[in-house]
């Protein structure tokens, strides 16, 4: 059941300094992705100021949405992206995107990489916004991006497989 991808990238989460939303928007606008838009879902202390600063047709602020609405938008995204400045544990948004065969661009920090195939090509060095822009530009290669999305889906299904989790827990206990 192939979902048709649309020409946009999604960020969903808190609109705040520590989530790197301003840097994410700036990196997106510095990219050569002129035919794509960036959809930003969520609320937070920076929402109003960013909405004013980036009154730009290619950056859409959608505000707070239900999980179901958010997943529907993600399912049609070319990719999801985060530029968090925090040490993140389990990235729910990114795992949900993987389950929907949607690639994720994220900083290599915390435990995020554990939820993606080895040597994942779309992660970037945290705080390196030039590299983030370069990773965003990879999204113009649709064939490559589709393949990454499919690999992520298989990886997350295997990773979160019940038998696998039981095996890992037993390893920890032993």
C-alpha cells in the first residue's frame, strides 16, 4: 500500500531553543531544495517569534496537532528532521517515521543511532548546521531516499520485534 510522498519535510515537536528549530529552518532555507517546503508541527515558546521571522511560503507552521493528524502528515513526507541540541534517548517521532518508511535526518547524539541501520547516511554531527543543510539536500535524490525509508522500516521492525526485545533483556539479566 504505497503512500504517495509529497514535496515536504516535517518537524514535529516542541518549538523551543533546545530543539534547534531556528537552526533547522535556517539550514532548510540555505539548502537548494527550492521545490520543497518545511512543515513544523507543535507549540512552544519560540512559535510566535519564528512564525514572524520566517514568514516564508516554504516554511509552514501548523501548530499543535493530534498524534493521528501528525502521523498522517509524516506518512506523506519526503523525510522528517530534527536538529535537537539535547541528548535524546528514544526518538519517538523518528521511530514512528521509520515505521512509515519515511527517512529521518537527525543529529548523531544520545541513543538515536541505535534505532537506525549501521552507518546511517542521513545523520549529521550535532551543531554542524552546514552538514545538516548538506543532508537535507540529499532529499532531492528520490530513489535513494525511498530505499533509505524502506531500510529504516525493516530495521525498526526487526529492532522492536518482541523476540528480539526478550533476547536483549535476557542478555542484560545474564
